[in-house]
C-alpha cells in the first residue's frame, strides 16, 4: 500500500515525505477525479519537518492535482501553540521551490520543498522511485 501512495504523490509533483506512509491499513486512488484516501491503524501525533510540526488523523482524504492537494481532511499543523487544520497544499516549481500550506480560514505559510523530502535509503524505495520515473515517461 505504501508503494501505491508513494507513486501517486511523486507523479503529482509533490515531495515524497509529505504524507505519513507508516501503518497504512487501507488506501485508494481514483485517477479520474484525483481523489485519494488513506486509513491508518492509529493517529500519528507528530511528524516534524524542520520548523513544521504535522499531525495526521487515522483517516486522510484529498483531491490530488499536479503540484497541488485540495479539499484536504485529516491533517493539522502546529502554528505557535495552536493546531490549525490544513485544507490545501501546493508546490511552486521554481529555482527556490516552495510548498505552501493553506488553512480553512485562508491563512497560508510557505516553506522550502526540501524540508519535506525524505532521504531514500531503503533499496525497495529506490526501486519505487525508478518505477515512478518510468510511469511518468
């Protein structure tokens, strides 16, 4: 299941470490609409990327587009001492590539994309990257 999610995320131009892939019980992708869902065994309280702390609920849903995730549910970010629900994530392709998180209230904050890329160490994951590149051709 992790393989399917990884392929979808990277094919849509998003950083490979953006969504937690640990303990996935169920996932799906409807290619025609871009709808994605992930169901985890348990809530993942914290995932820290540089200065960004993210919390993942047991169920995450979203619509994926190239370089964008819309109508996101189940993901929160900690801003100062408050948790805010994220509703959209977009990646700007430029020399200084940035990723922007938007909230339900229209607030947004941008970070370097590099903060959300996971170093690939595992041979199986390296194979996934190669497979993803082949699918994109």
